[in-house]
C-alpha cells in the first residue's frame, strides 16, 4: 500500500456516502433512489467483473466488483442498516454480474452473506466504507485482480449505473452501464474527513463529471499490462451536487489483508 503523508481532517456532522452529503437510508435505497455517474458515456466494453446489487425484483441499489468466483467487494454503506450498522438480510438481495444492461444478461447470483468492515459506522466520518458479499454459489464471470494504490495524476475509469444528473431524485438510473475517465486528484482536494492512507480522491473534471447516487460500491479501475485492475470502490462525495467537488473512494488496495482474512485466503 502506498502511504500518503497528508493527515485527514475530521468530517463535521454525518458521514457522506453514496456520492452525496449524507448516506441514503435503507428506505431510500429500497425506493430506488440511487448514486450515479455524471458526465460519463455508455460502457465501451462488457467488464465481466462488474456487478449490480439489486432487490430480488431487479431494482438497482449499488455497484460491486467480482474479485473471485464467489466474492464481491463493495461499500459498507450499501449493505448495512443505518440504524444498527449491522449487515442487511442477504436473502432480500441479488447481484447481476457481467453485463452492461442492468435489466438483462450476465449472471444473476444469490447472496449468502454480507461482511461489512467491523470499524464501519453510519455515525462516523465515512471511513472503513468497504464490505464483502459472499455469493451462494460460484459464478462463471471472470473476476478482477486488485492492483496497487495509484498516485495522484494516475488515469482511472469509474463504472456504475448511478444517476446521470447531479442531485438526489433527479431522474432514473440508466439501463446501460456508464463509464467515466478521470484521474486521481491530490489528497488535499478531499480534505473533509478524508483518510489518505485508505481512500482515494477522484478528480471531478472541473465540475463536469463524477460518480454519485447509485454508483456506490462500484469500481474505479486502472489499465495495466493490457488488463483492468481494481483500485477503488465508490464511497461518498463532498457536496449534495455530485460533480461540484472531487469524490472519495475507498482505496481497496489498502484492505487486501482484511479481504484475505475475511475470505479465508480465497482472495489475496
């Protein structure tokens, strides 16, 4: 893990997740109000590792990344109850994996267990926003490997089915997966509640593009050696209008030890 020297300031008030000022409640998630990519374009490839968390009747909730045949990594706020911080009932959820169409194609997998990070809390500053989902059975889709922590200036791609307009409830989640090419921003641009040792600051393209409601938990990927590698998971934003300031992603690369431990070494 690349250690950054910048100390993170404490975030005043509640945690900011789902790409906005505050996390969506469980009721909001169930109602179909989700985070999104603003300023992106339709996906140019399938991204077999891309997964969408859905209710059992197919309503989109969050994104996730397949990191082994039976494990996904996502954001803790996607899979926990805001009133208790505990994992939600996995029987209510499914993942559609390996398709750019959130309504069809790919594989639909049932969930056996959600494992949020033990230090995650809805009342905290937003850090430790990472969780694992263990599928009920292995899937055939090809997982993505976890890369190394990217330096500021590194080109990254964000993926998600979040809204394509910048405020909560402004529209419907797109059917087609969206992608946005951007770069890792300097740590100082994500000062409020940002932890430089475990989070990534994502450039907002001059206020024109970012992840937002519905993109939560979805991947930030880097191209290397002719393939994509996973570096981040969408966590939260700094204002209620998603592209206004850089977004904050969980640095998945800083949690490889935790992931290996929780998966019993199935992912390392």
